[in-house]
C-alpha cells in the first residue's frame, strides 16, 4: 500500500512539509536519496504512532537529521 493511501490528505501534506523542512538542515552533500528516505521513514513512523501534527512530524524529521549527522561524525 502506498503511503498516500494510508493517511488522510492533511496528514500527507504535513508529512511532505516536515520532510522538506528536515532536509533543509542536512549538511551540503548529504541531501541524497538515502538520507531523504531515512528521514521519510522516521516521519512515517511518527504518523503511524498517532502524532500527525506538523510540529510532531517536523520534530521526527529533525531528529532523523540529527541521527544522520551524528553518525557521519562518528
């Protein structure tokens, strides 16, 4: 089942905005397919867990960015 089919249109729109906001914080050279996919998965997991607010989804995306950047530094 496609992600768009699992969520209402408002939630899906919030997820798209959260993904774009999170990706703005990726260091140069990191904004690739795998990074976006990782962040998107974290946002989807958040929405599946019940938090479908823009704030909650954005926080999940930003947490994913922090994980990606801390893993690259390690």
